[in-house]
C-alpha cells in the first residue's frame, strides 16, 4: 500500500523513461490519499494486473513534457499490442486531476499539436473501472487506446482541451497486424 504521501518535484534531473512519482506492478495494490504534484513526468505508472486500486489521490501539474503519455499511464501487459486483456478488476476512483497539460515545445515542434492525458490506457489495455473522478484543466481526461471491458462512469470534466474522453479502436485498424 502507498497511503497519504505528498510526492512532488521528482524527475528534475532524470527524465524518461521510468521517472514516475509512483511506479507499481503486481496484484492487489492500494494507492490511496496521496498528493502528487509539480513534475515534468507522469505521476503514476500503474502496471498491476489484477485488483489494484488507485483512489482519492490528488494529481496536479504533472507530465507536462510528454505528449504520448498520461499523468496515470498503463500500457499493455506484455509490452505490445493485443496482449492487454489481463488487467481485470483494476479501479481508478475518486481522484482529482488538475492542470494536466502539455507545456513544453521542442525547437522543431509546435506545442499546440501535442496533448497529454490525465488517464491513459494504452495499447489495447483492458479491464479498468474509472469512476467518480474529477478532471479540471486537462488536455484529455481519459484516453482509452483500444482494449475492451473498460467502464468509465460518473466522472466530472471541467475545462478539457482536446477531449474529455477519447476511445479508439486501434486493434481493428492500424495496430491490427502488430
């Protein structure tokens, strides 16, 4: 369990990969009542595969340097496409997500063409329940990149940029052969 901590200003020297405030994997974990704020990298990389709970946390002003990432990020279980169907029972509940926006532009890129996500379920990951969260001033609230058996319910969204909720079917199109 990771309960009632304040985690801030991490990843000031080491940037990606694997520079999250909380990085966890396994079965049956509880991450509750934490405050994660002011960092250029993700707050959480959750790689638990069954019955993990992430609840009542406050995540503010994180992940501003990455566009294909989320403040809470979980990729597929096997590191590739079509393998993400093994995460049943994971729950993201009652959290507050605030000021999750892409803020860094590179010399050859325009910042307006990038977004970052508050919650990012990548590469056909499946089986999450995302309920009762509040999103305020975010590029994208919930991003589901393929997958199945997700439940997104009873969340509130305020001042979203690109989308409050984005769902795609990448396993049926561009990622089909991967």
